[in-house]
C-alpha cells in the first residue's frame, strides 16, 4: 500500500513540475559571435557600411511551437559601430551624439503578423519603437525567423532616414564629402537559449 501511495505522489509531483515547465516562457539571448548588424549608406563619393561590434537582445515566446512572440528587444552600443576607418567612426559618433546616447534600441510593441513558411521558418511583421540618438519612432520591421533546437535566427532589413531621428547626415573634409539621408539596417541575428 505504501508503495502505491509513493508512486502516486511521485506521479502527481512529476505532473505538477511538467505543467509548470510547459507554462514557462522560452527566452533566447543574442549570440554575439554569430550575429551581425550592418548599417549601409551612400555618399557623394562611394557607398559605405558600418558594423555593430556589440549588440545584445532577448526574444521570449509565449509558445515556441506556434512562433508566438511575447517580447523582443535589441540594443547596440553606439560606439561599437565600426567602419574600419577611424575618421568615419568619429564623424558617426558625433552625428549620433554617442557621448550622451550610448545605445540604439528596438523594443517590440506588438506582432502584426506571423506567416508559417514551413520547415520551422516564418515571416514576421513586428511593430516596435526604434530609439536612435534620443529620438524614438514607431516602425514596422519585417523579418524572417527560423526556429531550431535551442536557436532562433532573425534576418531582414529596414530603410530609415537619419533626419527622422534628428540626425544630420555626417560630412567630411569641410563638407566636400556628404552622406545620403537614407540608410539600410541589415539584421542577421542568432539567439540561443
């Protein structure tokens, strides 16, 4: 009799633990080594790109089986944006007022759309607040999402205008080199448990 009672208690405990575990949101964090965020732009001389060397972020799912996103946020350290040219980096940090605004942030407000594409791949349309140089704008961010065991990959791009964020496009050589207002942010981010 004691044996059956002990087994019953263990089964109840197991069910409670599994029930609690299944109800826990699944959280993934940016894997810096396998993630890239690149800003591409133009100038009156040549195209240019800047890479983010230090980004962080978290995605949390209500249900990973349904790709149901509960929370998503990313941030990039402003002074981790590197072009490989110190003069360009200096002009970028000045334009972004990097001493005062140390991070660029995206915070999810809502998921507008999720479309299953098969093989654990989804097209998602996110609405969120993008904050650059102290100015926040609501944007729609289309991404492709791939979910595999222990990893989530997000890829996509978004065009923005610097002037929408009160940023004067950088210049160099006493204004003889000017950059275009529009830039493209390219995202290739891997998040892991």
